[in-house]
């Protein structure tokens, strides 16, 4: 059974940094792309960043480009989201997800992901 467990969220001030982690199990991690999505209260789920199975290709939503970095450690079955220069509008529950098919390109479409973590809360205050 595939399991994704996020950690690293918290309460920070605008301009601070956080690093989220997502530990994966139950699937050959180094064959599958991963992504981070987020959902703020009263808003729809939003794509944040994706990384392909090898870690060589990444994709970001425009609002986080230059501030967030997604990377992975296949030896530790973990994907990370380094978030710098956090803004109030980054406040959300952040979920990691794993692609349903191996060796695919990055994707911002949630339909391509079949397992999701429970989420970790990120709150940015002024």
C-alpha cells in the first residue's frame, strides 16, 4: 500500500523559510514523479510544484517561481519543497502526491496522481 507522509509545516512570518518533506513508501519511488499541491480555506486545490522520477525536470506554478524549489532524494524515498520568501498568500494545507504511472514527465494535473498525503499546514503571518 502506498503511503505519503508530509512534515515540516508550521507558523512563520512573512519572508521566512520552511522546508516540507514527504516520505513515500509502497511503490518504487525512483520510478515515479511527485508533486506538491496546496489548498487554502475556501479555495480550490492548487498545483504548486512537480518533479519527474529522476529529479532532473521540475515544474512550478508562476506564483512560486524563484521562491520555492522542489527536489528529491531517491535513496531516502523523500521529496522536499524548500519555500523561501514566504508570503501571506502561501498559507494553505500542503499535500504531496505521486503519479499513477512510472517514468512520466512532470504534470500539474491532479488527475495524473493517484495517492495523496494527509497534508501539512503552513501558516504565514504578517
